[in-house]
């Protein structure tokens, strides 16, 4: 394995860009190949078999292009098939998991809302995660499919639309009695500025992006595969092949030279 080989990252669309941002900060010398599967989005309303088929197709391509590791930057895809991917490929496969453990570690009897896609919340992987903590904490599952669409359709700047949608999802809860909100979808990380305006200041908003980046760094270090010299790079592709989506990807990432 060459140190300069790229790290493959993929998502059902653009949510994984939030993970890519974290990875670039932590691993600035690395070369990243990002694939957004917007032509087949959203994954959250599809069945497990079709999601698995798409993920294998994407990973086969990333491996063929020399990826030294793959980040499944999508909670839904991770829930559906990360085990299958790890059995299929002889390289590090890093998935996403709602950071429920982090939320529960904030104190005794935490009251937590997990916002995610419907598939993530109903899959066995999340059920096992909940079983570890639900006796000691109160955990609410809140599916939020519309939040994925808002990011994909470049509507994040529509403050009225976004705030109305967030209020709709959070209306059933007494927020004064909530300790934290776990963002169980990588798309939802882009809503952090809105959560800061909407939520009482005592509520923590927690996502798994930083932990995922740290885990990947450690796996690459163990394999002596970290790239520590030269300039890092980012290349973004999308199955929809629309310049609009590529431009939106660059906007969400915050400016870079696509190489």
C-alpha cells in the first residue's frame, strides 16, 4: 500500500461532505476521492438489499481506483451493509454510527433525541445500540427524512423553510426536559447553525464525524499508511453528473481546488 493512495468516501448524496470536512482538518496531507450517489438518493426510504447493491458497486469502483481505505459517510448505508462491505474488501472500512454513547456519557439518566433517517432508526444495528443504554437513559427516535432533501436541493439558506421543518420535528418534545440531540445522519450536521438558534442553550448537539475521523486516522497509522508529506487533495464525483450538485458539494465543503 502506497501512502499517497486516496481515501475513498461515499454517501447517498451530499451529507458525507460534512465528514469530508472533518477528515480534511484532521488529515490535511491525504488525498480524498468523494462519491455522492445523488442519482439514487435518498437511501433512507429504500430497502436494505437495494442499498447494499449500490454500496458494493460504489466500493468496487473505489477499490479499483486504488483506495487504501473507505469511509461509508452515511449512517443509513452503514446500518444496511457495513458488515457485508468489511467481509468483501481487505482494507479499512469505516462506517458511521449515531453518537448515542457520547450523549449517554454526559451524565446520569440523560434524555436524548436521536434524529436520523427511518431506515437507520429501524435497523437492527441501531436497535442493538439502543439496548445498551435505554435502561439507564430516556431515548427518543425521531425520523427526519425532509432534512436530507433540503440539503440535496440546496435549500439550506432558506431560513424560514428550515426553521419551520425543524420545529415540526421537535414540536412533540418538551425541549426544557431534553439534555442532548444526536445527529444520526451526516446531512444533519449542516443544520448546526439553525440548532444554535432554535434550541435552549443547555441542549448539546452531538454528531459522530470527529470520532469517525479519529478512528480512520488510527487505522491508517496501525497499517503505516498515513500520508504525511506533500499537499493533500480532494476530488468529488456524483452519480447524478450534474454541475449543480458538484458546485453545491464545493460550497458545502467550503472551497477547495478539485484535483
